[in-house]
C-alpha cells in the first residue's frame, strides 16, 4: 500500500506507535518555533527542565505578537526571550523582522521536515511540504529539549484541486470554500492534504495561506506536495539546497476525498463570528464597511500586497473607511518599498503598521462601536478585534482592497481585467534581524538571562484527589474558543508571563464574574459543548483555569491542541457518553465523581453525579497510559521532573 505525503514524513520521524489512525504516536521534531505571547511561558518551562542547549536542528524565537509596548511588560518579555534564546542555542528573530509564520516560511521551512510551534498557525509551513503542527508551549519546550512530540495519529483527508483560479480570486477564497464545506470541526483528528493538477497553479505563499487556515478547520495540520513550484520558491529565497521532492503515492489511501474546481470559485467572506460562516461577496455586496485590515500570517506575502497595491494605485480609499496594512515580514516590507508598491499603498491612504500580528490579535486598530471590519486574517471570533460589538468579516486581499475603495462590500472581479503580477525571481535576502545564539560552552555560560518584574513563577499543578466533589463554576455552549477562555488584546497580552494577573480576565468574554466565582469556590469544574477550546494554541487557556482551581472540564468534544494543553496542566478533560446528558447540569450545581483518581488511573468510563438534582451521566475517559500518568501527578511539568 502506498503512503500519503504526511504518512511519509510521519514514518520518517516515528519514535512511538504506528500509522493506525486514532492511536498515540510520538514524533522526532526537527525544528521548533515560538512567538512572544506564548514564548515567555515556553522558555520558563524549558528553563525549568534544566537542559543547557536545544537538541533540535533549528529553533527560532520570534517577536511578533506583543509589539504594542504600552508599558514595560512586553519590552521586558522581549529582552527575556532574547537572552534566554541566546543562552540555550535558539535563533532570535528581533521585533520588526516579521510574523513568525511568514518569516519561517521564507527563511527556514523545509519540505519533509517536522516543525512544532507554540502557535496554532504553525501549519503555514505545510505550504512548502513540511509537517508543521501547533502545540502548547510546554510541548514545544519538551521538543526543544529533544523530547518527542506526542499526538493522536490523524486520519487523512485529501482535497483534489482542479482547474485554475479566475482573476481576482485568491487562495483565501480556496480555504474559505473548504471551510464552508467542512466547517470548523471538519478537520478535527485529520491531516488535510492537497493534490491534483490544480496544485501546480498555486505559488508557495498561496499554498501557505491555505494550510494556515487549516487551523480553522480544527485539522492537526495541512500539507501540499513539494514540487517544481516549491523549488522555484526556495531558489528565489537562495535556499535551493533545502529542496526535496515530495508527493503522495498513487495508491495512497485517504479516509475521505473531496474535489474543488478552482475555475468555479468566486470571492467569499467568512461572516461574524466564525471562519466557517461563509457567504459569497456578491451576496454581501453593498453592505457598508468602516474598516479594512490587510495583513496577518494568512495574507501578508509579497504576492498579496502587490495585488493590493495594484488595485489601490492612483486611487483614494473611501472617506468612511480606515485601512491598515501590515506587511508579513521585513523581506516583504523592504521589497514593497524598493519596487514602489509601498508608495502606492501610502498615497491611496493606507495606514502602514509594523510587520507584526497587530490588529489580528487585537493589538490596536480595534473597529468603532458596532463597526464592520473586513480583514484578510484567519479568525473573526467574538470580541477578538478588541471591540465587543464589532462585526468582522474575513476576506481575500483583493476583496479587501476593492471594498476599501468603495466603502461597501465589493466583488473584486467587477474591477475588470486583472493586472499580471510578476512574482520576484529572487527575493531580497538579508537576515540581519535574526540574531544567532551564543556558542555552546563558555560563551553561552556568560549570557545572563534578564527577567523583568512582570515575569512571575509558573504555578505548579497538584496531584489528583481521591474523589472529585465540587461545583460547576461555568456552563458554556458549542465552539467555545480559546479567545473566550483566555482573551488577548492590548490590555491582557502584556500579562502572558504573569498568571495571577492574567486570571482576572479568564472567561470574562462569557461571564464577567467567572474569575471571582472560581476563586471563591476554591476548586470547580466547567461544562462545555462541542469543539471546546477551538482556535489558538495558547496554553494559558488551560494554565489559568488550573490556577483558578478548575479540576476538570466535561464537554461534548474537545479541540486537539486544547485537550493536550488541559492534560499538560492537570485538568481532566472528559466527554459525555450521551451528549444529551449535557442538559442535566447547570452552573452552580454540585457534582461528584467517587474514586476519581482511580478512574483517571485505569477506567474508560465513570459516573458523574449531580448532587443538587440527583441526576447522573456517564463520562468517557479517553486517555493513553502516558496521559493518565501526567494527569495523576498534576501535569506534564511534574511528570517530566518525576521522570528525569
Ligand atoms: C492567535 O492567532 O490566536 C494566536 C495569538 O496567534 C495564538 C497564540 C497565542 O494565543 O499567543 C495561536 O493561534 O495559537
Ligand atoms: Fe499572529 Fe494573527 Fe497569525 Fe495568530 S493568527 S500568529 S495573531 S497574525
């Protein structure tokens, strides 16, 4: 039997397990990346492991999320990451160098290699044929230390692309079409592979837009073949030696296959507040807009921004619209400046922001009250923009630019004939903002790691008690995102390395009283719906509830990275055997699981009693032996220490 692309890379890196979908596997990790909002915690954890040097082929620490420095906190964290990286053998991408996924794609990604990153959009590098996965910071810390990365062997989904994209229809429209079909749960437990003759017509940055938003499908990762288009990109980045060819065997088996004819695609938009709430731009045509934001790790490549500049050239954006443009990397930014496209953007009225995540993570540029914002980003979750009642739509750069000119939703295909965009034969290579680590030995020993006062010790979990007898502190519905659990934005992000302070914001998007109530209760549980914890990889969405005393989350189902994070921080994730039992529990009810520790140790099912109403529900405990051991001792840090 033949293998899929992902199976080939997995086979080459397999340390534990086999290719049976649903079973536990562990992979050797070649590269890691961190960003600053999750990185501080990841490096604190790495330091706690007491390992001198990273054991990967390459590890890079990026600064791209917390770049609005409204106080000392973010700058302190940057300095900490810079010095800790220098000491332990990690390259440091300085603030201003760009968004981690864009820079990694340009300068470090390699077909056939494995990458874990403490950011859910790490699969961006799947666009070059890399097996790239998002994970919690602690998992990334373990990988830096040479430990394997544990995950559930995914099933394989193939999307065959046929035809060629029409003018003014972009890679964003491809992934929005996939999201419309498969939904935000459609990729859970799966790797999405793209194939078919349509692949050849997509550049590496376009492929990366598609794999980037595979995160929104809930997929473990997404991947494209590595072919002559890949080689061309690597050559243009002066990295031809990193190329290997990779494709699926003709008799590879997939668990599901879909076909998407690129020729038939039209401009699409994901409507508030979910990336799978997709309509055609024509359906929305004429709807007034207030703001347009172009950038993010999804759509900030040279190709994207050249298309935008071409549409805006010689024109002025509509008086009712405020337009931001954040180039994805210093490479993109400099090249835009050199070719004159930057001047076209500026003279059309764009407000140019630094190359960073910016508005995507609510770091400035929040829309006006009840504003309509068109963004080329990947997430439009409630309140993520920083304005609770804003309506955020996700669109392609072409739709964003066309609409910025008219002040209403505008189908870019109405603009006439698309100009021919020439992609560079050679990108501008200047890695001067990537700082190399100190040499192993004396030089590294001399590096003094600098910690600001905002960096507080990581709370350590406690072993599980014999019985679980506590109260439901919160009950939430389906598709709760990590942005609900642990919001981001300018006010909260500076505290990513200060868990006590961060806890004041936990779940406040859903319920302002939650932090106080959880503290008052001492310990508690949360009841959730389907796909609990979708979205980002931020382990703070587990670490902070754990700090607030949450012992277990009982849900209808969980998102992949979040369930791993819950286990890593000693919160027991359990699912209802019968989903309708969800209705038997309400906030404030007392609950009980007798012999809880023993159940976590050995049982596959357990009874949850509602001590307020007397009702019961059967719960599933679907854990591997290793996960059970981690939970019993109160989390992965304790587990790692105990096994050291
Ligand atoms: C996001 O897009 O939500 C983030 C911010 O990049 C997160 C990581 C974080 O919360 O720091 C992610 O996607 O993992
Ligand atoms: Fe940054 Fe937004 Fe990409 Fe997250 S999704 S890495 S916040 S640009």
